[in-house]
């Protein structure tokens, strides 16, 4: 078993809570460092083990991530917890490597138009950037995992429909240059279950024994249905954010991620044990309400509670 399979086993579902990174990209106010650390520790106590914690981006532009190293250190101190941070260029990658973060994420756009608008570079240049990231990983002391997300993978806010064959070509190329995992991202929530299922099936076939992540947004209310389709077609890593926080500053029309609590409930209902106590997880929302009182939180489970007779503690 490789290190990636230690972190993301093929025989179980791994849920990544991305609220601390993707969830905070568009907020007007954001939690203090102490509140973020409490957020992590309380979710960990509820059974969460995978956290996307922030970005190595310019602090002037993204002040909400200036304390990313503190959050990384908090996760590193929790046995079995796994932290992920985003880096989009070599400067950010070197900072991420120096931080000791366990996994570095980067991004390639599914369309040339979005790649130019988002990063002012071609998709092939973005892949070369990720190849360089993998080389820096291999030369580093602690060799973090590397994942690459294909943004706009199920629909692009600039050009509309995206050819799934092109997404699968990018998926194959990313595994070839050395990433440990590819994440297929419905960045602006365009897709439905049929499209998600078909693309997931193709990506899982290309990945072989390596994991595939599916990253969903609930822009049009299809997030949970799409997550169910991804599970049915072999995805075993799914992203969600507490309270449905999130969005993309470079993607017009993007709204929050699929609600993490509802994602846990979905997995449990489909027979995929998560190890997460839902009642304790919902309680963590109190931190968000206190620190960001003007941010709307979403979630059916938080609103209605568990069904009568259901157990909050996962098997």
C-alpha cells in the first residue's frame, strides 16, 4: 500500500472538509485564527480527518489565509488528521513545502478560455506547472501528496458546455506528470447526476488504483444528487464545506460547496461509513455563526435533524 492509499484508502469513502479554504474565499468577514483552530479541533472530535485549510496566495489579496501555517500546525498535532493547502505557482509551492503541509493542491482549467481568464496562462502551461510541483515534491524532505483539480470540469461559466473527452484527456495527463489524485470539479454547479456519473466513471478508469476526488458546488441544488452519482461510479473522495460555505472568486455564478453535513448523511445512508458523529458536526456551525454572523449557512440536516431512530454516531 502506498502513502496515498494510507490517506485515501480505496475501500472506504474519505470526506474532505474544504470550508477553511474554499469556504472562505468570498466571505466579507472571516474567523480569527483561534476560531479556525477551534473549528478544526471540534470537527476532529466529531470524527473529521481530512481538512483543506487555506491557500498560499498573496496576503494582500487573500488576508483570510495569512494564518494558514498556524492552521496547518494545528492539524499536524492531531493524530490521523490530514491537511491540504492550495498553491498556484512555484513561490506558493515552496512556501507550502516549507510549512510541512501533508498535501498540496493545484488547479488546471478544463477550458482554454477559463485558464486564460483565471490564471493568464494556457492549460498546457498549467500542467507544466503541476509537473514542476511534482518534481519539487520528489526533492523535498517530507514528500507531501499532490492533487490537481480540474476546475470547470462539468461546465464552464465562460463557454458553457465542456467536452468530457477533454476533461478525461487532462485527467490522464495529470496522472502521467505525477499527481497522486485528480479532483473533478463542478466549479459553477452546472451538472446533473447523469453527467457527473459518466465523467466519474471515465476518470476512475484512467486513475486505476489511484484515488479520484469529486468536488461539487450546489449552485442549482444538485450537489447531493451529484455526490450520490459520483459514489455510484467509484469516486471515494468527496469534498464539502461546513454549512455550504464557498464559491470561486474567478468563476461568475459560483456559489457554495455541497453541504458537508448533508454529504456525511448521504454517505451513511448509502452504506459508506464515515466515522463522523453528525450531531457533534452540526454543533460546529455555532463557530461560523459567531464569527461570520452575516454569512448564510445551508443544510437540510442542520434544519431538520436526523430521522427518528437514526444514530448520530457513525459506525
